C-alpha cells in the first residue's frame, strides 16, 4: 500500500474512531463506501482475490459474534471488518494476522483498565447495552429513555419501572460504573459496552505501518 493510500486509510480510520467514541455507532455512510474503495484499490493493484479473501475472513467471525450476541459487537463493526480485513490483507498474511489479533486484545485491555483504574472508568464514554437477542438494536440514549418514560407517564399507561435501573439509565454515559464492563450479555441496563471500532482501526493502521 503506497503512502497516499496509507494516508487516506488513516484519515478514514480516524473519522470512524471519533464517530464511534462519540455517537456509539459506526455509520454505513463511512463503513460501506470505505470498504468498497479498499476493495477497488485491491482490484487496481492486481490482487482482487487477496482483498476479498482478507475482508471475508475478518468479517465472517465478526458476523457470527454479532448474530449470537448483538450487544457484544455491533453491525457497524462487521462492516468495518470487511474494509479493514481487505486493507490489511494487501499488506500480507502476517500484517492481517497481527491486526486481527491485536484489535480484540486492545479492547480487552481497555476494559480491564476500567475495572482496575476507577479514574479511567469515569472518563470513558460507556454505553448501556441491549439484551442479547437476535435482531437486537443498538443501545438507546439515556435522554431517549427518559423522554419515553415521561410520555408514557403523561398518557397514564406507565408500567412499573425499577427505580434503580431508571436512575442508571438517566446517568450520563461517563457515570456508568466501571464494574459493569465485561459482564457479557444480559438484560438491558445491566451491561456497559466499549467501542470496538477504534481498536480495530488502530490495530490495522499500526500493523500496516509496521509491515512496510
């Protein structure tokens, strides 16, 4: 991958990482066109099979995890894996392997850091995860949940709500207890998730730079 392509990939990864950390999701408007451009670059370089194979080999395991437990991995991460898998495959088998292994390790290290370092846990933007079920959606925002509850109460059809859970939902994302990270799948309001996109991007860019 030449210097220009590497620069474009780095900017793309930076934009995705910033969006994922701030909005807690990866937009299709960035992931899908980026993957298409990377695959097109592979075709232009005369290695289309390598790009496609690398993208599928990384995206398929992510897809399996997403289907089994949507709270653990979002659909945006699966789409991002397609592009990053293709990009790192163009750097060689070793580059692809290092990037694929480093991403989950980075996310795990950050999760462990939130458990052992209280100050770190209060600074990271954690998001309540939905229940693990097929077709599960991305987490609701605390403000949206609060508005929904107020509207139901005004209509006289409010259902009994656990007050502790309601307080937890209405807290800002940075106030989620660090101990909630890494508990796995569970009911809504019981789990906090970390953005995995930044780790995927960082691992891929570093692996590509190291393999040049």
